[in-house]
């Protein structure tokens, strides 16, 4: 994506959070590149596996809303891979 991804500055949303779903801990990260208008959603489970949907979001609120809805509507097994 970028010449040196480690040096590309990102902005983290204040909506990032840790969440316990059916006894399983998850980290919800919402961020964007400083030059990017849309937010990225990343859900990370206790094993360190992250799930990043292809969809990008206009606001951090949209991203966290999708994350919470996914945890509510999808089987927990989908997030434990």
C-alpha cells in the first residue's frame, strides 16, 4: 500500500475499545491514514487474529456500529478463527 507502512501515520478513533463477547475478549480498532477520508475497522481476537472487512466507513461511529452488530448477529465462532 505504501512504501514503508511502518512510517505511515494513522489516526485512531476514540471509539476503539476492548469488548468481551460470550466470554471471549476482542479488541475493536478503528483507524484511518492521515490522508484518507474513510475509516478502517479491525477486530482482533485473543489469539491475535484480526478480521478487517473490505468495507470502509465514512465515520468511526459507522464502523463501531457495524462491529457491534456483527458480534450480535453472527455466530461467535466466525470471530475465533
